[in-house]
C-alpha cells in the first residue's frame, strides 16, 4: 500500500476527495422534487424521463406521480388548479396567460417537424407537392385538437384546419373514414414514430415534412412559482448541456428509419407569425 508522506500531496488528495464527494453530499441534502404529471403513456414516458434526467443532472432526486391519460384540455384545467405540476405543450398566447412557462425547446425540434397521417390509398394526392402553395392548392383540411398550438400556425399559413374539442384521439378514425371533413392529421416526428404501428387504419404520408421554428415548451402550474423557478434553471442547463438532445435521440431514434425517414423528406416551411 502506498503511504502519502508529503504534506502538500496529502492536502491535494484530500481536496480532490472532497470535490468528488460534494455533488453526492449536495444531492443528499436536498429534498426530492415531487412531480405530479399526466398524459398519454408516450407523452408521460418522455416527460418523466426528461424531467428526471434534467433534475438528476443538477443533483436532485425525483419522485413522480402519474394521474393517467386524459384529454389535453382536462390536463390544462388540472394544471391551472395545481393538481398537475407541469406539461410539455405548444406555445399559445392563452397558455402564456394561464400558466408559468419555461422558454426552452423540450423535444429537440422533433415536434415542430410535422408528418401526416392520411387515409390509405390517398398518397397519390400528395406526390406532386413541392411547395406550400402546392399543398394549399390541394384544399386538404387538417384535423387537430382545439387547444393545439399548431392550429394557430396552420391558420397563419392559410391552411384549412378543423379543431375538435375534447379528446383529440377521435381524429384517427375521422381521418381514416374520409367522411368527417378531415383529410389528414399532422403529428410531430417523434409522435408518429410511436403511433403508426397502432394505427393500422391510417397511412403515413411518404414525402413531406412541415417545419416551423417553434418547439414545444414546458408550462408550470401558476400555484407553484417555486417549482417554476427551479425548472426554469434546471431545463436551461439541460438544454445547454445536451440532456434534452440526448433524451430525444435515445427515445426517438426511429425518426430516421422507415416509414418516418425524417431526413429524406421534402421540407414545407411554415411561418409562426403573420408576415
């Protein structure tokens, strides 16, 4: 066994040991962060993984309660009341008034790469589209949840859209039937990766991706400003240090595989503000 005889060498060893122990001691001294979340299984899995990794990255332990799957409108009411702590949502003026927000992109720009669910057999309608004007000329109507931030973006770009209240998942069948005035359902690249294997009555449009410069952000209940302050700091660090990118790449690597093939699509660029 090596014996440390030099005093300066001993001090240096002690200093290094304390530096190594400091993050552990700090984490142990902090109370665990308790979060109550809700949403679809896929959205809950991503949100809970991202928040846990980001908080762990800053030395916090995390305890999460899942309230389960329910419509976005219901989740927003629960968050406004303080029964849910935080949600990843598209940014809208109404949400900015109702909730506290963290201005950090939460999906590494996957949600603002929109790919279409379409009825089987309708691919030929889209094959010649190369520009936004080409797509507008098709006069196809998008189906979206009434509260989706994307609805405002589609309207800003003169794209017909029908918003439905309540549970947006009714749109799968509405699009598949072709009889409800809705022609397609746009989904984020990471969302369609998880959904297409379960939606056999729908087809994934093969060529296009609609892209706009606005990722989803984190909204926090207005009843807990202390949590907002914490998450504002933690998620900015998670963005800067690549935690958000790493989680998105880990959970959604299939965006670059068939049928999504994100990097092989014709880009239709959308604006987020009126010109």
